[in-house]
C-alpha cells in the first residue's frame, strides 16, 4: 500500500513533497522491522520506541512516525502529537 493511503486520515501528517513510498509492513516493534516497513515509535511501560528509530531505519524501515522532533533518520519521518492514535488510524 502507498504511504499516502495509510496516512490520509491523520491530519497532522502532510506528505508535503515526500515521495509516495510503497509500504510493505507496519510495526511498532523495532526488533521485527523488515525492509519496506513503516515504523511507529510509541512510548511503553519499559521502553520508548523513539529510542529505536535509528535501529528501525537501519533494518529497512522506509518511513517512521513518532512524537519527538525529527531525528534525521534519512527516511521520511512524521511528527504527530499522539503516536498511539496515529498507529490506530494507520492500522484502520
């Protein structure tokens, strides 16, 4: 599925010049990122997914969503106010 189709219902995300990338997987677990994935960084009880954004990109994520400022990953990154809400909207 194309990135713009996945994020079309998230008001905070504007592709604004970003390439329309094919997304092959969606994950919030950096340990299982595969090439072509969209990684959504979320804060959890024990870990913060934002700490693993670089790992996700290194493992093949082609785009990422998170609440922190753009970490300069080299892949499109979209900052949102609530990663969990964005995850639900993307998954829907």
